[in-house]
């Protein structure tokens, strides 16, 4: 059964629609990757899913429950977690406090989860008392993903997790995403680095003009000459 | 040894003690009042993103709530040897906190829900300020009220024949402010809600995405700001008098304190309150008192005037005004690197 099903999603800001019928479906434990040109509605799709943008038409089902236009607070409790592309840490708070804020909705003792996050991202353990705003871009991204993991989400939404990172950090973040996925967390991410991201995707979605243009497994999309020509910057 | 005593005897003890009483003690007292108000202003700005101009009147209202409780239970403090107003102050703090939540629900929350620009809410707060001033005058008139200071205890610390003097209300004010600063620090760094408040102040969108309930953070902000405002107003009124226009002389220094300290920075507001308080007392201090002991060593042609102060006492209000302008020109983020007030 699909963990997430977005059917024919329409929505936008003010009067203008950015999404004109998006379909996304991924199963539990899968990695879904959304790619497409600028303005295709990739980030907007995540925002619509996470209740940050009003869906005017279509439906979102998560874990078999309809959650269309549910507020973020409710979605976090349902098991969704979202890492925005920018401004995704609390800059004056320490790394550890950032993680604690991720666990805000929990009333139990969540220290084991903090240790688990430090297990995924060892550099954060040494810097746990430093303000997150003073870390490098790559480490900030680790804090942001770590914060989102603190609710033990079923599905983690990542908006361009490697944007602006050096190739070294990019590889590291992708490796960690695979590792997090293997620990049983579904991933849905938007990526600019389409080739690398599709290479690790179970499901890929190529958007353009607020619609799905191609949908398939990551491998299928990478092998499709038309996808390559139109969206991946030509052939090899 | 003998020489040491001789040097000590040459120290102008009178003048130094006078300086401590007039500047150090007085600065601590008024600085504490400003700090208690500025913390609220800075927390409200940090979390709700608007300058709350009605905060001075929140302090006045808190003091009047305390006055009502004192009228109801005039002997509440007798058993403890403390002023009744101080013993009943926690009640006034609770009522003012609820009142602040009510003001927010009635006036600011609907504007936030309508997603207006922050300046519209600032305007609303000026409206609330005028309304509260009117209401306070409606119920309390324009007269001056005096809290019964209870035992009227005065603490004297003798220093070589002169006394450093502190009245009981003044001591209570300074101790309360210090304890409030410690409590606020522990709250903001150790508790779930305190950290959530810092998170909302840091990045409200991310706080929401993390599942932090913005409503409960807003409520705690008003509770803290309202309670500290009531304490500041009551303790100030206990030290001097309670007038309906208490806020008039206090709102500018409080905003100066919040801005000097870095808007959105609670510790900055505390430090800023003290800074503004000390600057005020230093500015109106009569420095000729300290120069008088030098008279024997000065040539006759140099006269020491009777009064050398940077600012005459009646123009004290220009001091925070000057601080405000200086900070906005040279260091708009304040000493603790806060936000630039828009």
C-alpha cells in the first residue's frame, strides 16, 4: 500500500496556480525524488503536501488517511517531517537544542534519538553545544535533517538537501539519506542534482509547468533518452 | 600603617558615599524598573514581531491591580514585616498576565490572523495604549496614590560615619529583579517552553514545521511580559508613588533599554535597563560634590560651581531619548546583536 498518495494536486499563491495536477505516490521505505526545471513546482509540491500552501483541488493521503490541507503541527504528529531548503536551523540555539526542538511534540525521554542522530552525523556530536548558525553549510544541513528525524517520521521531506554544498558534502549527505532510508524512513526529496538523486531513487517524478511529465523508477527515468535530453542536460 | 590610615582619612568619604547613594543605588533602582519592562518589550518583539507601545500602561495597570488587592487585604504583609503591596504582588502579576492575554486575544490576535503587516499591529498597540490610559483615568482619576510601605524599614550600611541607605521597597525591587533575571535565564535555557520561545524567536517558520504550537508560545510570552510588567509597576509605585501617568515617563527609557540591549535579546534588555538607569542617574548627578574635596588644592581663581550636571533633573527624559538616537545611528542591532526594529 502506498505510504503517500497525492492525486491531481492544484494550488498556488494568491490567484496564480503553480501546481496544475501533480501525482506523487511512494511506498513506505522508498526514496522518492522530484526533479524538473526551475519553476516546475517542485518545492511548491512539498509545501502543498506539508500544509504550508493551500491545495485548491486534489487530495493527499498519508498512511491511508486523508490529510489534504492539514496544518503542519498535525502532519508532524501523523509522521511527516519537513526540512526546508533555507533557514532550516534555529541559528542562535545549540545543535543539541535544535534536535530537542525537533522532538517538541514528544513527551517521552528522547535521548536515545539524539544519540541516533549523532550516530548518523558524527560531526554534530562534537559541536552539540555550538550555536547551529555558526556551523558550515554541510553541518547545518546535518542539523536540519537531524532535527526532522527527532519525531521518528515515517516520511521525511527534503527540499534540495544538497543545494549550495561542496561535492564532498553532497556525496556525504546523499550517503546519509540512503542510510536513513535503510533504517526504515521513507524519503521524498526535491533535488537540483537530478542525476545523482535519481540514481538513488526508487521512484522518480519529473515535473514541468506544475504537472508530472515523467514518472517511473529512478533507473527508468535515467535510461529514458527523452528525460535525459529535456531535463538532465543532454546525454552522458 | 600610620600612613595608610592617613590616606584613608584623606579619602572624601562623605562624597563617595553620596555618590554611591545618588548614582549606584539610584541607578540600580531605576535600572531594575526599566529592566523589568524592557524584558517584556523585547520578548514580545522577538516572538510577535511588533513594538508593544502599550507596555508602559501594562505596568501602570499591574500597579493598580496591586492597589486593588491592597485595598481588599490591607494587612496582608504585616505578619511578614513586608509591604502588603509586595506580598500581594504575585496576585497582581497573575491578573496582569491574564489581562495581557485578553488584550492579545481581543486586539492583536485578530490582526495576526488577518496577516497584516507588523506596523499595523504597532498602530493597534498605540490604540491599546490610549485606551488603557483612558480606562485607568476613568477608574482611578488623575490623582496620586501612595502604597503603604509597611514596616518602613530602612537598611543602613555605615561607611566611616556615613550611611549607604536603602529603603525596604528599594531592596525588594533590586532583589526581585535579580531573582527574575535568574529565573528567566533558567526558564529560557532549561525548560521545554522556554526553548520553544527561543525557537519561535529564532525562526518562526521552522518552529511551526517542528510542530511547536505557536499559540502556546504566544500565551507564555504574554504571561511573562505581563507578570514582569506588573512587578515593575508595583515596585516602582511602592518606591515612589502611583500615578495614572506612570507610563508616560517610563515607556521611552524602556524602549531605549530594549533597543540598546539588542531587540529580541532578554539578557540584553536586562543589561540595557541597567545601562539606561545608570546613564540617567550619572547624567543628572551633581558632579561638583565630587570636586569639592579638591578645593584646597586648586588655585583661588578656579571656582567650583554649585551645580555641575550634564542634564538638569527635570530634563532627565532626554537621556534615554539621546541613547535611543545614538544607538539607532551607530549600532542599530544593540550591544547584544538583536534585530533592527522596523
